[in-house]
């Protein structure tokens, strides 16, 4: 893999347009998730019971494992980013591949959760089911896109793109955002129903 060992002097301290574009995109996505979470809590406040009678409160074991996978993936991605900055191609590749594997495992577990949950709760059964699947499904779609974004970052670096660090920086911003959103989803959809 051809990677620049150092950042060019002209690039230091300068934030490129791609970074600003990513920040605007993430702000848009944060607004979308905030709207959905606000809708979820509005429905929870206006219903006599939440989740509805006959629907068990969400289990925490699998979502906590999923959380561990995403948090570990963010840590490994920081490791990869530091490898890229140090010019260590091996560390960069290992970190990105490990991040992708951990993200894919998250999706496997989410699929497993859906397989079990869909037997007792469907999206059309109640507003609770609709909101649960919309929010978690949208987050899962963001994880899928994040995995593609990270794979793209690997491909750019492999082909010796001099701006590989900018691609990884934006992929990292997106991935850390997705992980942060999961913490909000976990708290809102899995933890708070135990308090409502």
C-alpha cells in the first residue's frame, strides 16, 4: 500500500471542503434521528403503557453486546487512523479490517434480534413496533453505509491515493457518529422503557 508517511505542510491546519460537507451531512442525520427519538418519547408519553400491554420490554443482553462491538470498533478505528498518520500501512489495514468485522458482527446480531423480536412484535402491530423498527432499522442502514465507507477508505489507500487520510478522516467521523447514535438508541429504546 502506498501511503504518504507525513502530511504535507500545506495540508496542516487546513480543513478541506469534504470535512465541512461531512459535518453538514452528519448534522442533517442527527436532526433526523433526533426527530425520530422525539416522536418515540412523544408516543410513550401519550400512551397508557409503553411498550403496549402484551409486549415485553426489550431485552438488554444482545443490545449490550452490540454496544460493546460498536465501541470496540471505534477504538480500533482510532488505532487505524493513528497508523495512517504514522505511515504504518499494516496497522492501518489491520485497524480498518477489524473495524469492518466488528461492524458486520453488529449487523449479524441485529439480524438475530429482529429474527426473535418479529415473532412477537411487528412494525404494523402498534406505534411502538413501528418506531422501534424504524429507528433501529435506520441505524442499521447507517452501519451498512459506514462499512461501505470504510471499505472505500481501504481501497483509496491501497491504490496509493495521496488524500487517503482525508478519506479516512471523513469515514471515521461518520463511523464515530453512527456509534454515538447507537448509544442514544440504546438508552432511548432499550433502557428507558424499564423506567416508563
